[in-house]
């Protein structure tokens, strides 16, 4: 194969292959005003005025108190800001040029999440934030998203999806993120048959809602071999990462001086 630039390469047949097909990810630009509105919506939810105030408020909580507010049903962005994010996604020429889609939408929350919260509408978009405290194990295991979707199949935790739709994920850093503290990916792993198993010791919202025992986990030998390949791809404000739902990724423990805050959501496309 002959390299051309960071966005594409030429295979032995002389065909130009987009970098996102090779790597399973690429950067996006997020409008600064939208970033501000997302941050303000989180501040409003916690009745604070800044990330510094939010960090102080969160760090005062006990682990038990934090585990309650950290449930996903308590971390959805409000309906109004979800609609603004949806408009950005649908209007984005950058995204259209990358994915070459005919139709695009953001996934809705699941029936399980709607039933668990009185504050959510059935058509609420599944856009949520994460708060990762300093030096705490507020992170999940290494995974790729398709495993979670498959475990939820035919349950109230299943994401509604049409047969011809592809799943992609978007992750947007907001605060407390740097080149050592951002989401990490193994480029190209979406093209592998990555070995995995069910970790019977771990219970998640998905496994509970689906009535399953355990949670999907990546094979330890594969992880050991690929440890050196886990790399961050975006951490600056205004950047985002679009990635394939079979791409292996992880969130590192937060060793920064700030509360690590980000948002994420799944997009569904028809080509």
C-alpha cells in the first residue's frame, strides 16, 4: 500500500481509500457556540456557574452519592440542547463528506431509560455526559460499542435501529482533557476479529435491563499485545472524534487536576 496523506491511502489496485475506513475514526470540528451551550446546560443541571464549581460540588460527594448521580438516566443533556446538537449533525457538510450518507439521525433513549426516569420523553435523544473524578475508577473496561448493542438485543435496553442503518459514535471533550487524559483508541481494530468474552463479575445497566449475567470484555492477551497501540486522538476544546462502533477504545483513569467532562452519542446513517 502507498501512503498519500493523513486522510487517505492508495491500495495495490490504485484505489483511494479514505482514512476513516482504514483507521475507523477521524476528527471533527464542533462549533464554539455549541460547546458553550452544552457546558452551560450541564452547569444549569448542577446549579453551578463553572467547571471549577462543578468539580468542587462533585468532589464533596461520597462514592455512594456519586454512584447515584452517575447513573446514565441522570446524565442526559436536556431536550433543548439535544435538538441543537441534532441540528449541527444534520447540517454538517464535514460529516456528510466523511460518511457519504443519504440519511442521518441521533439514536433515541431506550425504553428502559424512559421507564426509569420521569424527566425524559420517549423520543429524547440519547446524548449524555460523563463526569470522571480525579484518581477514581469512574471508568468502564476496554470495549467496542457493538458488543453492548448486541447484549441489549431484544430487550428494553435495545437501541431502536432500522435494518439498513450503520452505527457510529461521536465523543466530544469539554474539560479536564489533555493528550494523556483523553479517550484512547486502537486504530484499525474495527477491521479485526477482536476476541472477547463475558466477564461474569461485572454488572452494567445494559446487562441488568437485558436480564443478562455479566458484561462483554476484551480478551486479556489481545489487550496485552495492543497496549502500545492505545492512543488519544482528540483533546482540545472544539475537537471531537467520530469512530466506528467496532473500534476498540478506553477511558484512562483521570490523572489531571480537573474533573474530566465529555459528552457522547450514537449516530445512525443510511448510505
